[in-house]
């Protein structure tokens, strides 16, 4: 039997998106749903009040400061107890059957984490998984992102093939990530040195280091109105990205970290 699932949503000044996300879950409740927990990173737009008033069955944890994406997820991971935890961005919409399909694939394949195919509101696909980060791997990812944003027949066919089969991958995005709680706990949950960006890649690396398999499956599809939280972070988002990018290379590929620092300095970026 498929284990129970807790759904965890981190919110930061995304009230309208958060309400829409919760409404999509409420309309398409997973069969084994145990709890929904929203962790709010000190929003000032009424997100907490909206969630509590419109969805009283949802547990809302209102933090008194913005602790970052990974740390906020950790708060809920330690608070909840279902065998499976779905980490979900507030700017997603969950269609009927999507969570159940993810849970079924996780259980059937004995993977420790699984992510769905993500699409935007117009049905355009997102490149939501990839290989372990390295300079060459990042170049390949940029090419895939470029193709995913293209309109040519060649680009669409290439992306459709790339996203068309279930496969084991190095990481799937934390925008929608179903994980076995026991495996995540053994990995130490999210590394809180990453305030924003790369924390999902790092967690998947830790899961794989513990002997687990990470799976991408197109059998489940979730709508992702991507970038809306990043837009609210403004120019600071680039700083967060650079800091997390460097932290990742310092931890996982230290031979490349000095080169990345030089490159960022040449571009005039603010780094430590």
C-alpha cells in the first residue's frame, strides 16, 4: 500500500499563488494525504492570514524572519511525520492524480525521491532535472533550457524526447519533490548554508550518497508558474544564486571553485 504523504509548502510574499496552490490541492486531494503544512518566511502581504482564513485545516507556521527555502522546509520536515513528504513551491498548481502518481512511482521503483514533469500555464515544459553540477553539465543544462524556450519544431521534438521517459537522474528540482522522510532525515535534510538555490541539488546528492535513487517521471505533471518567488526577491536573487553556486562548488567540486570565483569577479558580481 502507498504510504501517507505530508505536503510542505514554503511561502514568501506569494499570497495569491499560495491560495491558488492550496485550492488546487483541496480540489484534487491525494488519496493518502495526512497533513498540509505551510511555512511562511515572514511575509508582509497577508499570506499567513489568507491561508489560515481560507484553509483552516492547513497548519501554518509563521516564522518571524526569512530563514531561506531549505531552512523553512526543514522546520516542517521536523514537525511532520508521514513516511513521504512532498516539497512544493507556492507557485505550483497540482492537477488531479499527480501526487498519487508520484507516490506510486516512488513506491514501485523503490527510489528515495521523485519529481514530475513541470509545465507552465501555457503547457510549455520546464527542464526540471539534470546531472550532477560541473562546468560541462551546466553548459548542457543551459542548452536544454534554451531549447525548451524555443519555438522551432526541432527544439520542441528534442525537448519532448528528453522529457518523455522515466529515468534515474542526479537531481530533480525542489519546486515539486516527493521524498522518503527516513532517507531525507538520514541525509540531514536540507543544508541550511544555501539560502536560496542549489539546496535541492545538494539534497539529492546526499540522498544518492546514502545509496538512494532519484527519479524523474513524466507520468505525473504539475503546473509551475516559475520565477514568481524569485521576482519578489528582486536584485537580491542574483546574490543568493551566486552565494549558493559557490557554496555548492566549494562542497562538491572544490577544484572548480576558484575558477568560478574569478569568473564572477570578472563579471563584477558581489561575492565573498
